[in-house]
């Protein structure tokens, strides 16, 4: 049982800031109820937006003063073929629910973000990436078909050949409400991941290690200590093990054992705690490199083991920040941003570094592009933190990179247009009634339609 | 294992059906709305049900009760377990003053349930085995001013199931009465006071599955409703009538 009953859900984003409240929340029980729900919201003049599991961090899933359509009851599988690995499901189905169904049959998600508590709709709308971006590209590449409900009452079935499909993948939820999604799964022979964990003590070493690891392993990710500007960290790589067995159908994977039930006091993730954590994390592994093997759960979803960990940042919440910069400038830009963070004293608990490959996404507004990407979180200290992040945005702009909208609460309209110059072509596909707090912030669009 | 679910588009019943599907049971689903029924059936197929049959069932159709049991028996080759789940929570404003509306809701919540359970009991008694479960409600334990028409129908179901259980004792047929407290399903949207905590349907559905597996008698879910309702029943009428809830 969950700590908070589903009917009591708060409809914030994962960073719990900004706290922008919708005027209304509706929860359709059936996909066939959605067109009427959208029409009613549109007729009232309110802006509409889908809300999945609220695992985006800033304001991409928020719609202040408008209607949020919560998809949590659209949680049905529509088709699963254990022979071919084709799966079709309603958009509120979570990746966790998909894994529980398909792993026993020898299938895995083709791409997974660092938490399995995201919905299919959210995975498409942000065109999420995982540790295998260099090998597989984004989630959208594995979507073969989807259904989109528009506020005009239409329900469209779209394939990768449709322009509206390309706008909906990475479409930030703005092209309409995705009713269901069909994906191609990835075959596996066991639920184990085998690989290696290697220490690095400088950024230059990271780049060299990462290139070698990316050439041999489909999954590569690094953790980096942001309190140390030279860039020490651990690179983890792996692949599905050929042996080790699959679970029985119906046996659920290990659930979260720990929980943060209420907002923790503000000092819980303060500088001294972060420093201690980072030192312990880096120091835990003594050897330069160790072979690793274990269940996929801690490899892909270490944070899911602590439920509601985001409450550890206290009432004011926190910012997540992820950017990508092209390889050419990667080293310098990452170094510069790490330097600023270290100087500001804003240590990040978990900073993740990886490289994106050049596999193109079908999504018009997709965030990943070839280069190096860094993701980290920072406690919300108000204006100070916003200024710090806008400064980092500036560096990202100069090096021709981009910031991830799913993890953004600060970027200015100018930055947005620089990161996503295709935004005007994208805007032609918007549903007339759909909008989000993010979209209004970065485009200056009005909140009401009247 | 073969299972018939009457009112299979119910959010609670669907959670129970998922657990039977994951065990590889063959299912017959009866409901009145074919689009919703198709979505529910697809989900259960994907989750591993050996077979899923879709049957039309409208509780307001007098002929439907016998027909649905006959069809399910033929399709499944016998019914090992059945869950009767359909119901409506009519708005107080209407049913408190409109006798036709009150009786129509009573037909859905009680009369049709008695009819379909009678046919199921006959089939199961003849088979010599079966688990016959029905979703009643804590609302049937005492009539409250806000929902006594609904409560009266659930009281009828509870009493009916109690007698049926005793009558079938020793025949191999178990009768299971489920009494949920408020559950977060479409039924209570707009009717149930929003501030009040409603249980998640997953937990309630799982509890029903367990009760059916074990052939339990009367089950309150979540379990704390048993002592709560014992306390509510013991409030003297001269006090009870002053309560506005
Ligand atoms: C611990 C953690 C780790 C993460 N790791 C990664 C990572 O490695 N890679 C990565 O890419 N992301 C990562 N994320 C971000 C997360 O994957 C995305 O923000 C994802 O989109 C969240 O999905 P959601 O279902 O919670 O959607 P929400 O956050 O609720 O919504 C996100 C967007 O999707 C839209 N949307 C949701 N459902 C629908 C629908 N049915 N139709 C249309 N639009 C819809 C919303 O309108 C909104 O624009 C991580 C997040 C967390 C909390
Ligand atoms: N939710 C609660 O708080 C609560 C508490 C105690 C007991 N219960 C009981 O639990 C059972 C399931 O309800 P639920 O909470 O799961 O709500 P639900 O999802 O709204 O399910 C109710 C079901 O009854 C069906 N139904 C209504 N009238 C019908 C008719 N004339 N013919 C056939 N089917 C009809 C509905 O079909 P359509 O989809 O076609 O409308 C729907 O499938 C009900 O018996 C209810 O009384 C619920």
C-alpha cells in the first residue's frame, strides 16, 4: 500500500518546486471518456495538459490555473505478444508495470530512464533516454504506433510516418493526450546485469573510459562527485547477462523498502551530508575496476529503492538540471559548470555523467544530441539557485548544447529558442487547447484562451 | 480455474480479475458497455488469462441473469468461481424523493444480484463445488441519511448471501460477502466527500482475490471497517438519528 492514497495525490512535479496549482484535475477511467473530458475543458476556456506520474522535475507537467488530466486510471495493457515482443498499452501504464509483465517472458524495455515510475505517455512526451542512448537512441525510436486524442474531439492513430507523430514524440504533452502507445521490446535471457565499475579521478580520464566502454557495453553511466572540481567518479557499464534465469510470471520485483514519509528538514541534504555521501560512495570501491553482476533493479533504478526520496530536500523542494554539450566543447563546458557549482557551494547529491550517441530520434523536439550530458540536483535556495542555473545555461548556449525541458524550471525564453530552434515548426502541431506552465514560461504564451 | 465476473467493468472487480488472469485462469466477463468491456478484456488477455470471453449483461434486463450464467457455463465448461460486482451509487437528491429512481437503483444493487446469484448457486450446487462472491458494502450495515437507499439494497444483498452461505454449507459451495469501505473508483466521483480518504482499488481487489481463494465468509476491506461498523451499529437510534453523514 502506498503512503498517500492515489485519490490524495498532490499533482506537483518531482522537484516539488515550483508549486503551481491547476484549477481542476480530472481522472478519466477509460480512454473512451477522454474526448469528452478534453472537450469539456476546452469549452470552459481552460488550458489542458496530461499528467502522468509527475516524475518530471520542473514545470513541464504543471498547468497553473488550467485543467490537468491525470492518466493514472488509464492503466490497461491492450496487447502483448510474448513471441514477438510487441506491447500496446494505455498511456497511464508505468514502466514498472510493463517490467513486471514482460521480464518473466524474456523481454525488457528498449530504453529506460533512471526511474521505472514513469508512464508510457510521459516517456513518449519527453522522449526519454537511458544508459543505452549511445547504442539505442531514445524511447521514441521504439514506438511503432500511438493514438492521440485532440481537444477537437478527434482520435488519431499515428505512425512514425506522420508529422504529428514526430511532433508528439518529445512533444512535451502539447499536441494532445496520448491514449495508448505501442512499442517494440528488447529480448533478454535473464534478469541479471553483468558488467564492470571503474573509478576515474579526472574528467579527461572519464572521457577516455567512456569512449572505450561505449564501444563494448550497451549500458554506460557515470556518477561524479560535484564537490571536487577535478571530476572524480565511477563509471558503470553493463549488459543483460546471458544466464541467471528469469522470474516466474506473477512474481513482482522487489519493492521499495524505505520511504521518506514527510518533507525532511532542510539540512537533510545539505553540504556536509552530501560531502560525506560522496566520499563514502567514491571510497566504497577500493580497486580501480571491479566486475559487477546483479539484478537489473539496482543497476537501473537505484533511487527507486527509497520511495518519495524527493521529500528529502524539504519543503522548498529542489532543482534538477540536465544539459548536453557537443563533444568538441564537452570537456571545457563540463569543467566550467562543475567549477561554478563547486564555487557556489551547492553540492549535488547525485550527479550523473554520460555520453549521448548519434542515433537520431523521430521526435522533432527531442533533447538528446551527440555529446556529453550531465544531470544533477540542487536544493532550492530561491533566487540564488536560479541565478546559478541561468549562468550555467549561458555556458551551454555558447557551446551549442541544450538543457532538458523535463528537468528544467529556470531557462529563459531566449535560452529555449537557442536550444530548440525548431520550436516554431513544432508549434504548428500544438493542440489549440493544450498548454503547460513550462510552455507559457518559455514562449510567453497567455494562460487563458479568452 | 474458470471465473465469471458479473459487472466486469467495475474498477474493483478488474483488480481482482487481474490476479486471476496472472494465474492463468479462463475468464468470462459480463458487462453492459461493450467498449469498456473490450478494454478490460484486452488487459486481462495480455496479463496471461488462458481465455477471456466477453458477455453482454445489463442488470436491468430480467432475462440477462439466467442467460449470462448459461452462456458462461457453456463457454468455460463450468464455473469454479464467480464475482458479482455491478452496482450504482445513485445521487441522494434524486432517490430520496423519486420512488421510481429509488426502485431502479434497488434493482441494479439488490434484485438483479439476488437473481444472478440464485442461478449461480444452482449451477455450482449441481457441479458440487464453487466459490460465489458478491460485493456488498459497509453501507449495508446501517442506513445513513446520505445513502440509505443504496444501503438498504446492500443490506438485502448481505442478508441474502448470509442465508445462502448457510443453506449451501456442506455442498462444496462457498459464499463470500465483501464489504468495502469507500474505494477510489468512478462510482464515488462527485458523490463521495473529496476530503475523505478512499482506499486504493488495487488493495481491495487483492483482498477479494484472497478471500475467494480461501473461501472466506464475510470480509471487511480495509479490515478496520469491521470494528468501525460494529461501533456504528451499536449507536442507539435516538443518537444515530441526530447524525448528519
Ligand atoms: C529519479 C528520476 C530519474 C530520471 N531519469 C531520467 C533519465 O535517465 N532519462 C530521462 O530521459 N528522463 C529521466 N527522468 C525524467 C522522467 O523520465 C521524465 O520526466 C518523464 O517524462 C516522466 O514521466 P511521467 O509519467 O511522470 O510524466 P509527467 O512528469 O507527469 O509528465 C511529463 C510530460 O509528459 C506529458 N504527458 C504525460 N502523459 C501524457 C499523455 N498520456 N499524453 C500526452 N502527454 C503526456 C505531460 O503533459 C508532461 O509534459 C527521471 C526522473 C526521475 C524522477
Ligand atoms: N467504490 C466504493 O466506494 C464502494 C464501496 C463499497 C462497495 N462498492 C461496491 O463495489 C462494486 C463495484 O463498484 P466500483 O467501486 O468498482 O465502481 P465502478 O467502477 O463504477 O463499477 C460499477 C460497475 O457496475 C456496473 N453497472 C452499473 N449499472 C449496471 C447495469 N444496469 N447493468 C450492468 N452493469 C451495471 C457499471 O457498468 P458501466 O461501466 O457500464 O457503468 C460498472 O462496471 C459495486 O457493487 C459497489 O456498490 C463500492
